[in-house]
């Protein structure tokens, strides 16, 4: 299926070089993640959809503003096309040519959309670096389970919400799972050594934290500690 990447001009430390919106297929086309409500971005999506025979619907991976803000402005331009999002879409539900998979962790409502060999991963998998997991995002355990399920589906390419396309889906998913398990191992080792307090645990379990991202490391630590406490493995 034809896939067009339309990147929004909203670069930042958390969005990398911008939010990726996708226009998938023709006659009709399907938009995945409308992105931020920027006029230039909306114009580009509207043109891309028109060139591909109009819109069949709009799919949303999750409700964070950099992915969802443009939903209504875009639908106003495209017509009142169907909107596919959680919880109306549950795990395994079809939406046009897409199949939804629930992969919480970054957000409790996070869906990944799969079309054959292609997965549109939103903020569940990025093109570069690791995903920011949130304390209210649905949990590390369900996130790891979701990544393993994507591997089992057998997708070949990942189209992330930020960063470049990933050509070897299996390797990237394994990298993501291994990264989280290694972080967990280091946190457990620090706890076993008697380290307490969030700042001390971050210093023990991270080699370094880039300037401005210590808050993100704190959120990640809290997500790991939630999982370990639920398993009876942390004080």
C-alpha cells in the first residue's frame, strides 16, 4: 500500500524533527495521526488526501496534542469522515485497511495501526531513541507485552510518530524490549545495593541524563518502580 509521510514543522526535544502524519492508500486515502493544528501542515495533508481520491477516515494513535490537535480542523476540511481511536477501537479491531493493536505505556489510550507488513507506531516506538513512558501511561508490563505482540504479528517496517522509518521491525522491537529489561536490571541492582531516593536511583541506573531530560528520567524511573512494586520486587 502506498504510504506518504507528511511531517509537521514542530521540532523539539520530545518530537525530534517533528510529528509524523501519514496518508495511506488511495481511493480512498486514510490519515494516521493528524498532528498539530498548524495551517501549513493541514494544507499539506489536505492536498495529499485530495491527490489520492479523498479520505476514507482518520486514525489516531493517542490523544497527545502533537498527534491529535489537528483532528477536528482536518475533518472540517475533509468532510465528516470516520474517526478511529481508543476506546471505540479495541485491540484487534479493523478500521478501513488498518488493524488496531493496544500498546499502552506512553499513554493509556495508545494504539498501533498495522496494515500488512507496515506498523504505524505513534509514540510506542520512535525512529530514533527510546520512548518516554509516563506514570499514568498504562504501565511498563503492558507496554512490553504490546511490543512482543507486535513482533508476533510479523510486521516488517515501522512508521513512527517521530523520526525516520525503521526498516527492520523485528530488530527494533527486540532492541526496545532489551533496553527496558536492562534498565530494570540496573534499577533492581541499585535497590539491592541499598540505594534509595529517586535522584540517587537515577544516578545509579543511568550512565548520564542529557540536560533538560532529568524530568523524563524521573517519569521513567517511576514507571519501572510501579512495575517492580506490583511484582513484589521493590520496597
